[in-house]
C-alpha cells in the first residue's frame, strides 16, 4: 500500500534562512513524487515533481526537492525563505502504474520577518 | 487558464439531508477525484473516476457515493449527511497516465448540524 509521512506538523524559519520540509514515502512500484502548496481558503497548487533522473528537482517560486531512494525521502527545500512562503505544504506519491495519488498530513510553514 | 470549479464554497446542511457537491473541469482530463481535508489528517481519498460512468472507491468511501455522467463533471453525494462529515471537500482532476500533477478546485467547506 502507498503511504506518505510528513513528520513535522509545523516548521518555523526566519526570513532569509534556508528551509526544509521533510517527507518520506512508501510505494510498491516506481514512485512519482509531488509537492503541493495550499494558501488559506484555496485548493492545492502544484509546486514540483520527481519522476526519474536527477535527484534534485526544481519547481515554482524557487523551491526544490531532493529525492533519496535509499532513504525513501523527498524533502522540500528553499535556500532563502520569504514571509510569503508561509502556507500549508503537502507531499504526495503515486505508484507509477496507478491512478491514485496519496497525500501526507501536511506541514504548516511559518516564515517570520 | 485551466480550471476545476466546485459549485459551492460554503454549505450548511442538517443531519439526514441528502447533499450534492458538484465539480466541473475544463481540461478534458480522464481522471477525477474527491478528497476530504481534515486538520492533522491531510487529504484522504473518498472516490475517484478514470472514465465516464466508472468509479472506484478510495480510502474512506463509507457514507458517500459519486456520479460521473459526463467527462467534465464529477459529483459527490452524501446520501444522509452526518455531523462527522463536516469537512473541507476538494475535487481534483488529472490526466489518465503519466506523472502529470493534479489540478484542484478551491474546495467546499461543508458543515452538517
């Protein structure tokens, strides 16, 4: 069965500092991995994805994520956080041959000015 | 701009009422999904559909049903609403295969009293 774990309910970081939001996953086949962001009273917006190839993928708004197959992790990173990055972040996984996308519980990011 | 539109932003219903949540997408996507979002639980898949008149149970289908009579429309039905179905409901659509991300509507916040 597929599953996604986001071990931190909340991450606090000062503006200008690097940020990391953690994600680990379990899937039977080749994973497709995603990060989405949710702003208040909105649906989820796609940030970036990993399919295959380079373990470091770049996405929208300066975010990037590092895929680690041995640790089954897909951590979201940004070199310099902005106050406007404050939001709810979701990691998601899909089995490469399947239809279903499974989401983690979400991590709330607070960036303090 | 691609769009997933959920017909209601907020709904308040009474226990025992039959409730319809409507979702329309304009991207000609084969797959459509209904998730519910609860704090600390992330997004949980209720039902999905990969073709017209086809439906598959997700992880928490109890108390819900769905209808997909046209490719662009996917309806979630609460046959007899209960207070534990008070939640945020998110509709999403995506291409049939591959690693394309999901596109989400802005959500319907349902309160059952």
